[in-house]
C-alpha cells in the first residue's frame, strides 16, 4: 500500500507541499492539531487533515473513532479544545454552524433536515426564504421556484415537479435536493454524512453521479461512509481515523479494498493486544 502514515510526532504537516497532494499548492481546507474531549472521553487527539479544490476526501473509521466529531468541528457545530482551521490559507474560527456556512462550509447530514410536507422548492430555501415588500415581508414564491429549477439543472438533477412535496420523492432524490440546497450558495467545502445510506443501486447511482459531477466542477467534498465500495467509487483520497487520530492517509489509486480491509484488521488486532497488555499491567 502506497500511503502516508501519520506518526504521533514529527508528522508531515498538511499543506506544506510534501503531503498527499504533493503539488505545493495551498489546500482549500487544512486542519492542524485538532483535539476535542467530552468530559472523560477524548474524541480527537491532534488531527491533521487537508482537502484540495475539486477533491473528494473519504473519512473511514469505526463508530466512535472521531469522524463525526471532526466534521462537526469543521462545520462549526462543536468548538475544538485546541488546534487550528485554515480555509483557503487563512485561519478561521467558526462560532456556529451559520458562521461556518457564511464562510462557505456546509453539511448534508444523514437525516437531510428536509420537511417532507413542504414543496421541493420551499425546502431548497428552508431557513433562507426569499421575500419582498415593505415592513410586512411576503414570500417570493415565484422567484424561489425559478431559482430552484436553475439550481437543480446546474447540478444535473432531474425532478419532475418542484411543486411536489418532498415526501413524494425517492431517497436518492431527497438526498439530491439536500445537496442542491447546500451548494446553491457557492459553498467552498461540502461535508456529506453517509450520503448513500439505505439506498438501492439505482438511487446510489444518482448520488454517485451527482458527487462526481460536483467534483468535476471543482467542488471540494469530505464524505463519511462505512461502505468501502462506496468510498472507492466516490473518493480521490482516504483518511482512516482511529481512536481520535488520522492513522493513514492514502490515495484511492494507491490502494485497494482488500489492502484497506487488511490494514483495518491488523490495526484492530494491535488495539486488542494493547488493551490486554494494559489490563494485565493494571492487575499486577
């Protein structure tokens, strides 16, 4: 496996031209030494990560490894205990999700945050509705419909009727609407949490094509998914997160599902052995 393993100390810093990108250009997103704990639980232990323009980066790891916590810090939902975040080379501090969104970082979570009983066009502007008039603002329904058609056309998503309620859509179409809502405001970094969860082959194909199309246009994305087949289909590069650190950073072209599976199994065995040794020491 041709990969960049990140040691605890002396690791190559993302974005210095010698990391995974290897081209010396400043990544669109770079995080350095991000740590986070919740009481006695340490979720992240000095994570370094970088994302380049037009790149799809996959985050791989078991439940509780720290993937979701890292994404929630990047999107402003959590504040890190330590570490720095850089967006287009400039250090940023996100006070909230809305603050991160204002800077161009948006997230599509697994639950999509759509209102099933509302029309598709309204969901595209949920929380950011367009209005007109004087002190008593009125919803600009016509303008939202017109722009919704344009947003969906831009990312090549076919929705028969934008006036239809979201609950009439398939799972793949709902995911596409949520992605269209996130990307309509010229988002710089799009975070996708389990975008293919519980989807059939046809719906998965729709979202895979959507993500690939966005990447071809230069959209940078971070994807969380437990399915290795999905990751190898979607991503340019993979970061494996274990016990709150990035243990492996590799290009998809430099590895395989079999190699990745073997690596994860070997790491699991190491953790089990370490755990047994610690228990043995504690019992002496």
